[in-house]
C-alpha cells in the first residue's frame, strides 16, 4: 500500500515533493490543520483524503485542529521531570485557562542540564528557554497579560578531554565554525578534497579498518554498511545518504551540539559517505524541536551550494551531490531508520519489517545509508589522521571516542568526549563532579528511554558496546541521566513506559497495547494499590514486548524496566511491601 501511495505522489506532485512537505508548509501558514484544510489539500493534490489525513495525524506538530495564538510545550524528559516540569506545566495550564494558549508536554529540547525547559510557539516563531531561576514567573505573567515574553535560549557546557588525543570531534567544535570559510581555514573539507582525488573504495576500506560503529543505536559497523550500499543493485539506479538528526532521546543533546557547533564537519562526513557509495542525493532529517539547529543548517547548506561544496560538481570534480533539509514534526519513532524513510517518502511513518534492510532496499526501494550525526561526523577525522591513530583510542572491539551528554543530579552537566572503555565511576565522579548537595548516588540511565539503568554496584562497568550490553543495557546515543537518592525510580519507569505509549507508531500490538497496559499497572502501583500480581504482570508484558515488537521502541523499553525489576526491586517494595522480581525475568 505504501508503495502505491508513493507512486501516486510522484505522479501528481513530481519527484522530491510529498504530502508531508505540503502539510508542513500549510501548518506553518495556518497554525493548525482543520479537517476542511486536509480535504482541500487532498483535492488540490488529487490524492486520497484518507492518505492526507493519516499523514497529518501521525505527527504531533501537524495533528492539532484548532489554532492558538500561542502554544507552550513543557519538556517531560527525565532530567526535566526530576526538576519539576509536571508542576510547571500544570501551573501554566491553570493560569492561562482564559487565554488563547495551548499547553502540552513534549520530549526533549536538548538542554537537559538547564531544566525544566519549554518551547513557546507564536506568530514571532519558536522560543526555547529554561523555566528555572524565576523564568516561570515571568512566563506566567506574560501569557496572562497577552504580552511578549523575552527569553534567552540556554547553552550546554562543553568539556574537552584533558588528553588531546581524545578530542576527535571536539577538536573542530565552535560557534564560529558555522561559517564555511572559517571552517575550511580550520581544516574542514580537507579530508573530502583528498578523498575526491582517489577511489571511493578507499574511503570504505578506511572506515572498515577503523572499526567505527554506529553512534546512535545498535552500534552496527559503519564500514560494512557503506560497503553493503555500494555493492547493492539499486532498482532505480540510485543510492541515497540520510542523516538521522531526529535525536529524540531524553537526556541526549550530542547530535544537537554537533549540528550547531560542527555543522560543516557533519556535512563533510555526509558527502564522504555519498562519494563512497555513489549517491547523488541526500537528506538531513532534523528534529523540529531544535529551531537553532534548523536555522544554522539552512544557512550552512546555502553556503555549501554557493561555494561548490554541494551541487553538480563537488569541489570542481565530476562527483555530484545534492542535499535536502527536512524538518521533523514531532514523532520520536522517526528515529528508527525505516520509520524515518517512510516519513521522507510522505506516507505515515510506521516501522517496516526487516529484512530487507535500508542498506539494500531503503528510500524509494534503493540502497540507502542511514547514519546518525555523530557517526558521519567521525569520518573526516579517520580519513585525515589515519586508521592507526584511531585504533589507539578505545577498548577491545569498541574503538575510538564517544561524545556523552550528562545531566540530572551531577555537579557539572554538559557535553564530554571520552575514549570508549572509561568506567561509569570515572564519568560520574571525575568528569561530572559527583552528586550535588552531598546526596547519595542511586542510579544512572544510559542511552535514553530504551537504555539500561545502572546502580552503585555497577559503577566500575567500562563504557563499551559489549560491556553495557552484557550488563543488560546499551550504549545508544550515550545520553546519561543521573538520579540521586531522592528520585523514585518507579516513577521514572512509569514515565519511560508512558513515553513509549505516546510515541508508538501503532503497527505492532505488543508495543501498541503493551505500553498502554504497563503504564496503567505503573499508575496502580504508584497509587498504592499494587500487588505482587501487578509486578509479575509487568514482567510478563515486558517479555512480550521484548520478543514480539517490530522495532527497537517496543523491543527496547523493556531494557530499563527489566533493570528496575531486577537490580532495583527494592524501589517497588516501597510501594508494594515484600515485592520480588518476577520469575519470568
């Protein structure tokens, strides 16, 4: 069915235009999309109304039917939650009951060390700001008085590694590097120029030899993915490169900072991947909740086209590569690669069965490289400095460095770059400065809502793909949220499951139903009405989601819940006296 709808779009809209694009422009113009708007658009585009409606209803930013003068969304991610975001949202909603203000929640804005955070959308655009330090008082007063609200967008602290060898990505970090000429003076695009003078296979061979693994999820070897795409037989004689910049994990702001402070390095890595596989078209699918990054990238791509870094003759060679920037519109599941590709194709972004994998049959059924921002940003350094230098960094099969975003109960939240293999204790105590206010450490979550939750006895775990996996977690984005002794981890588990229930694409029932039922069980437990049977039920649903879900959303959230039901069963015992770990786990 999706293939038929895509074919219809190509026939009536022309190549490169989708219903998603039209809906995004219309929503920006009108503020909301009524049923009449959707019917009119379907008639204008000569497409089935059900198709237009289903695409619009899939995305948080497109589904609202009634326009409001202002829309406020308060972040409910773990770092913001433990800093009182729910109370902030309730306060503003109550204060503005008589005003034309739409108040809701969302996850995440990428300033996890400054929370609770919020996004205000009005006729003047989008504002991202912190509600801390009295800002909520000023916001409430402005909204009630229907007056402008003055805000300053937060900034994440950036901490370079003491050992300069480990500053692989941070070596080309800085706000001034958004300017192309400044970036080139710093050495950006040097690796690309050298690569364009040789064979594409050399790029792939170097990446394979480096043992670089994907930095956004399962850690698949980047070089093997490039080789697979290059070797695949495309049905359309095309290959594509897609940058997955839809960073939606609560507690992760790694890609955000790369996009904003090293955009030309990211673009260089993208072009290198395109040259390696023989792609002439690429997409950057960038999270809509990052307005600063979107503005920067609109300018960066313009600079690159005007300077000949992009276009029909990249840096004066016979290699051509064109890039389209596509803003996301509020669907966490689009971080999953097949869902992201369906969004680019303009159909509801539901997860697709694998195989075939996108590297063989991806965008428009053609071989497609889908990598996250950090993975592609690593390519220029590897090609410039060589595999031997990269091999000096890391531990075991986990080579190189990793950017970490640290937030929650730490003295120094911010962005760090470390060698893979550093222990969790070193990250917490030496880098982040430990827990503030002399409170005790309770847990840390690594890898977002699908990542593991680790306790005090696990602080000597090395930060590697293998060690975290063996301990019942995953590296993922390596967004790290730290919880102190005052945090109720059962409430954290409820938030993770509720997040999954909201963000599920709905295609498979273990995720669609299991996440809703599990949220209900958590609510019962937190209300003091839970029993051991409820805890056992959580374990059984957890196992069903793990084994039966179609993608990593439904199959991943059981990871932290399993950790809670095993390592942190005492947290449940505070709500259900005598609680024990379910036998199924």
